[in-house]
């Protein structure tokens, strides 16, 4: 072994998610990386360790991690279960020793429980982001990105975003050439455009109830191509604009503008996925006016462009 070879340690624990556990092995355990680093499975709790699918996890002999090494927490078995104290001590000790610590998907819950994310911005799978934000109020949770590199601590979004983070780590630690070569071997993008936001459900449900304010959501949803004002909506409900906005927010949890914008983006996504209509045509039919307006909202809300979104999600029978 090369004396200054870096150690990449993957935290092993019982019922670990199989996919997330395999990502570091696929990236750092390949032949192309063997002269750069060594990959080990670091025991995170006592007893026999198996993946969520019942496969045994081969644990390496205990290693002392040093500055420049990397500890990866590949998911966590249950976001509502607090990690054992021994695991948290291991993570804290590694961070205190100058080891870079990274989490994949729900592994952010382990880092948060260890206190490593306090005062930082972090991410996890968008489905679990509200729970992370609720249980760890000192953490600023951003569910829209694929990963966050805070230098000594890194977090990634759900599942496949762990591959994005690991390739980013290879690029950061060893340069672009090996990262690009690994991406070619695995037939994945060396760097994906956009963030996790493009994978989140976009449509907001129509408001339930029999009142005029609830009915106004259905009226808006049927007129996405038209310019709609709060004054017009309020007049339909025989309310002042202020009264309408207040009642609408109480009913839906958001403002009329944000609700309508989400509906328009969702409709644009649907058309990009299921039709061959041009971006200008889709923009007009969804109330964005022109392609410039649609692109601006896609970039702001989804972190990508309509064309890139279509390339990722367009239905196969339209290709």
C-alpha cells in the first residue's frame, strides 16, 4: 500500500440500504481507484450486520482514520430512529480528527444526530427533508439540491444523488480525469445539471371544501393560460383582496401567486414529458408568456432548463 494512500471508510450498520451502501464501493472500490485509495467497511454498531435485503456486510478490521481520509455514512435505516451512541461517537471522533465526513441520502440524520450539521446547510432525500428540519432545527435543510459540499462535511440528496456526490468527491480529491473516467465506465453523467428540485412532485392539490375560496382553485387550474389577478379572484368570492389572500393561505398553506405558479410549472412539466410541443408554445399555454419567462422560472424553481428537463423525463415513446 502506498504510505500516503487515503482511506475511504464506509460506515456499516445493520439493515443498511443496499443501494446506498453499494455506491461508494462502485466508485472508490474500482480497479482505477486502487492506486489512489483503499476502501474499508467500518463497523458502526456491534452484532451481525446485514443490508435491508438480508445480505451480509463484510466488515474490515478497525482502522484509525487520519486527516485527509474520508468517512461515508451511506444512508440510515430509519429517519425516526436515533443512531446508537457508539456510532455517533465514531462519527464525532472522525470529524474531530480532521477526517472529511459525507452522508448519502438519509445518512444526513446520523450527521445531524452527531451535531455535525448544526449551523450548516444540508440536504437529504426530499421526502425526508421536512422530518430532518423538524427534528434538527439548528440545521438549514435545502431539499432542492443534489448535494452540498461544506468542505469538511458533505451531504447528498436521495439515492442516486449519492453517486453525484461520490463522483464530486473523486473530482475534488483526485481531479477531473479519474472522475470523468469513472462516469464513462458507469455510463452516468459526470455532473448532472439541475438539482433534486426537478424530481419533486410539482402539482399542488386543489383545495377541498365547498366554499368560494376552495372553488377558486379549480377555476384557476382551468385557466392556466390566462393572466389572473388577486383582485379578480377576490371579486369572484365577494371578498376584498386582503380577505381573499388571508383565507386562501389558511386553506392551502401558501399564497394564490405561489399556488398558481406551482400549477403552471407542473403543467409545463407534464407537456414537456408527454408532448412534442415547442418551449414557446408550452410557455404560452401555461401562462408564462414566452420561453424566456418559462426558462427563468425553471431555473429558479427546478434548477434546470425546460430543454434539459425534457431530455431527462420525456416519455420513451416520444423519442
